[in-house]
């Protein structure tokens, strides 16, 4: 579960390698500013084109003591093979060539104009990491809420890692304990691709206005192929049904106790990964207030990657803007 001194290659690291120069650095920096997952998420190449097959352990093999001159029975672990796919996210950005040329630094002007498109891609990727569903959008990929979508008392089930905070309406949110790693949760990019993200400078192109008249533009193409797999569901957890209208008062959920429960349900399975806690701004603000309360020893303010963040039992708490405040109750 350690987040200190790890050598994981994150999605941000991979994206920074897709191209050289100031444009690449600007793209990566812009995306990371509004998507904290880029700083943490481990990314791996698919093993079958745009899909990735892996096995999830459902049970441990049986073992037994052996006497001298006596054999033991053969045994094997229980596995389920799953296939996850990547989705293709694309957008074109274009600016009037004459206007861009007037700016002097044409490349920077184009990048400034592309920010809205990149931010939209960024939001879409983060939203799909949490809420993506191939049932509602076959071109995308299944997100975390699609997988951690039921509550169960069975300790061997994924539902045991979904903890009920008591909310019953549609004003709920979630706190996520996500463990990133090869054996845990990681993102995917298609086999043989440029690590999933590609920016192509299309140069000067001829475009048409609403009346069909032609003019010259500079055009950029941005493509992001991405998916996700959860190889060991036991190392991540979701605190669901947190009613954001009841964060204080006698009927408020005790988030600290719920977070302690989530921590212990994944702790022994998350030791080889990198665990980060994600919540939206509403919950992050609430936890920040709790952290400055000296009586609350579980939540503290600490330095993580050069930034002051709230930490829970040493695990950084980060804001993910696409986690909603209007989730329906999970049962």
C-alpha cells in the first residue's frame, strides 16, 4: 500500500514519452492539472490488440502437510478469465491560420486554443474511469462504479469492498480507495500504439465556413485510446451512499470510521501496490476541515510529491472532479 519511493510507470510518465518538445510537455501538464489520476494511474500495454485478457484469482489453492514417504494431492487456485477493452477518444482542434500567424508564437497560440478540447477529453476519461459502462456506451470501457456496484457480506466477493454509508436517495457520492499496480488496478493502451495518447500536427489545411466559403486553418488531431482492468478487486474499495446533504449533524455518516473499515478490508491485499484515496471537492473540503482538528489523529496534513495534501493513515487524499454528488444508492 506504500506510496513512497515506488518505481511505477504512471500514465503521466507514459504520455510524456509520446512526443518531444514543448507541445508534449504542455499537453501532459495541462491534463495532469485537472486530472489527479494521471499522477498515480499505472498503465500497461494490452496483450491482444485493443483488448486485454487477464485472470482474476477467486480462491487460494489447498495445501496440506506431508509425512515422510507419503505424497500430497494436487491442487490449483481458482481463477476467472476476464477481457477488458480500450475505447477510442478523438477530437480535432483548428484555428484560423492568419490569426495564429499574427500571434508570433504560432505553436503556443494553437496549444492555448486547444485547451478546451483537451480539458473535455480529460473530463471524459476521468468520468469513464469511475462511471464508464459498456452497456450504455459500447465504444467506451467499464469503470469502477460498474464493477463495485453491489454491497455484500461475503468476504470473498467484490461487494465486500463496497461499504454502505447509509444514504438512500440520489444525493450521494463515494470515496474510493484505489490501489494501482500490475497485480491490482491499472489502465490500458492498445498493443503497439504510442502509449495510448497521440497528438498529430496536421499543419495548414483548407476549411469551410457555415456558408461553404473556404479559408486556411491550422489543424491538430488528438487521440486517446484507453481502457482499464481490475486484476485484484480485493485491493480497492468504495465507500458508497455518502449523502452530501448530511455531512454534519446527528444523522451524518461517520466518514472516519467508514474509511478505517475500507482501509482494513484492502490493507493485506494492497501491500504490493500504490494506494490513493479519491473523492470530489465536497468530500475533500470536509476531510480537510477534519484534518486540522488536532483530535482527529487518523487524518493529517502532509507533503506528497511536493504538494500539501490531506492524508489518511499515510495515504494521500486527492480530488477527482468527476466523482458525482448525485449517485443513486448502491444496494
